């Protein structure tokens, strides 16, 4: 998927404004890319339709940079389908909150049960796990192991221990186990009950019946449908079968640590309209995250495409200017207040890209730097420098108390502002000197953050 989108966006970048033909060509590429990622066909159709419509509207034709606008539109549409803002668990007014897990065998339900239990425990909840998968004796043992690791009790029937009060014989039916588990949670005041259920390799009527019988016995507050992110085109039929057979309130994507590109996420969310709430990202108990639609959208868009945007930002940071500065410094000339002002203006240009950076993965640092940078700073700095005499600009060391007051009055600032600016400038100057010595030019101008 990533390669495709990368080349699509690369094509866009070399062009100026977008024509309808451009947009159609792009939309075709996006369609192909999504199909490659195993997003279901109807989902791809509605998705590309929405992107095309938005791209054709004034939004893009008025934009400075069409490629960025398309990235933004694709990203926003992805986030919208993936569930917009992250939803939290629906907690019962009268505990325990009952969470039922459903999904095919091997989807990752039992593993998730432990992860979710640990997650809730760390939030101060007191979960109880219930082993209502009696398909194989191993399933019960597996949940017990997981529970032990998470430090969360497990309610389970046990083949070799039929006497104890909270332990049902192994032959008991899963519905009975679930019901008894709920009673135990009440008695022992667990505020959350997580019910693990059996799965089959494929969807079948017995499985659906059992899951819905358990559902009726425990009246869950949440039914989480666990689905393997690598499932591909089958995601839609499987999700639809569970939606019709048992119903679910949220989705958990498992095995997102593999090379699943998110196709299943898009399909399931789009076809069932249910939000993806959690992601399982490995075999360890801590490989678990609250699902963030925006991050998944970035993952689908992939870093490669996003690099395009960064290149744009670098272009904004006037290359000519940079070269001139490099030459000056290499020739042993000083970095002056005027140079400093010019750099601040470059930063200001980049500041207008801040929103765009907001959606990019791995741009945290750059974003932070820009967040700390106030555009009004530049205007103030400009006013101060303009109020200095040429001699003061060349050699700020001569700025004494009376000069400071004069500059402050002239620029509508305070002497403290002048001191701050001079301090920042000194820092920048030092940095430029070091860089001139090292021979390299900065990727970012000094004085940030
Ligand atoms: P269940 O049949 O739905 O209960 O699925 P399990 O929880 O037993 O998981 C099936 C297999 O997938 C096990 O070997 C798990 O260790 C593995 N598994 C579950 N979740 C993940 C995950 O997020 N990443 C990886 N890599 N493996 C997982
Ligand atoms: Mg299981």
C-alpha cells in the first residue's frame, strides 16, 4: 500500500494545481492501493467517492499546495471511518460492568482478556475473568495462565477440582459458567467482569448460538468483537456474521504487530459502523493499546507519503537563504541580528505548516518546537531590531541601559523584551559558530524552543 500511495503523491507533487483529470487519476490510484491492502470493495468505493467529492470542491483549488490538501482529505476521511475520536468503555451504573468477548478461534480473545484485565486493573478496577470457553480444556488453562500473569482472578470450571464452592465441573455448559461467574463477581464485588468465549475456525450457527446464549445470560454492557488484523477480505463477512449473530458494541484489532496494513480495520469499522476501541500488538500482556483512529490513518497513509510533506516544509525554509548563510559563515563572517531576524521569518513560514505536522507520525519533536514558537515573537523581534541603530545591530554589546530604554520605547516593547531577544540571539550566534566550525548547516534554525 505504502509504495503505491507514495508514488501517487509524488506525481501530485510535481504538478501545480489539480484538474479534475488529476483528481480522477489520483482517486484511481488510491482505490488500487486500498484494494491491495485488502480493504473490502464496497468500502473502497464509498471511501474514494468521498475523497473525490471533497477534492473537487473549492477546498483544493484554493489551496496553496494541492498534494498536501489531498493528503489531508484522505487522512480526515480515514479517521472519520475509523471512528473519529477514541471511545471509552461503557461502564455499568450498577457494577459489575460486563464485557463479553466474541470472535473466531485464534482471533486473540483469550490473550486480549488478560490484556484488558491488566489495563483495567491499572486504572483501579477490580476485574474478574470468566472462562466460558469450554470447547477445549486447554482454553481454560490458557485463561488461567493469562490471569495469573495479569494478577487478576479467573473464574473457571476445573476438571480435577469439582468440590470447591466457586468451581464448576468441567462438563458444565458455558452459559452456566458465565452466569455463575457473574454471580461471583457480585458476591466478591468485582467491578468488571470479562467473559472469554469459544470460537470456531469459521463462522457457524452453533458458535453464534452459544455466544448469544451467553450474551443473554449475562446482559453485557459491552460486546467486543476481536478480529485478527491480518484476516484480509474475509473481515467483512466475518464481522457481518458476528454483527448479525451476536451483535457487538466495539471492535478490537489483534495482531497489529504483524504487517497488516490496516485494511481490515477500515472494512470492519466501515461495514458495521462500530468503533475500533483497542489494538493488540503482540503476545505479551502489555502489547495493548487504546486504538487511535488518527494513528491508524497515518499508518495506512504510511511514513513514506508523509515524507513528501516534510520535503515541502524544507522547501519553505528557503534553500537560497540557507546557502547564502552557509557561505557567509564559512568565510568567517559573523552571524548578525539581521540574519537572526531572517531566520525567525523562516520559522514563521513553517509555523503556518503546524497544522499539517499535527497529523504526521514521528513529527513530535518538530511539532513541539513549533508549538513553543509564537508567531507574534517575530513581529516583536522585527520591531526591536528595526529600532536599533546600525552600530547597535552590528555590535549589540554596546547596548547599555539608556540605549535599551530608547529601543524599547521605539519598538513598543519593554527593556526586558530587549534583554530576552539579545540572550536568544547570543545563543543562536554561538550555535552558528559551532556549526560553521563543524562545517554542517542546520536543518532547523537556532533559537527554537
Ligand atoms: P482466541 O482463540 O481468540 O482466544 O485467541 P488466542 O488469544 O488464544 O490467540 C491465538 C494466538 O494468537 C496465540 O498464539 C496468541 O499468542 C496469538 N496472539 C494473540 N494476540 C496477538 C497479538 O496481538 N499479536 C501476536 N503476534 N500474536 C497474538
Ligand atoms: Mg481463547
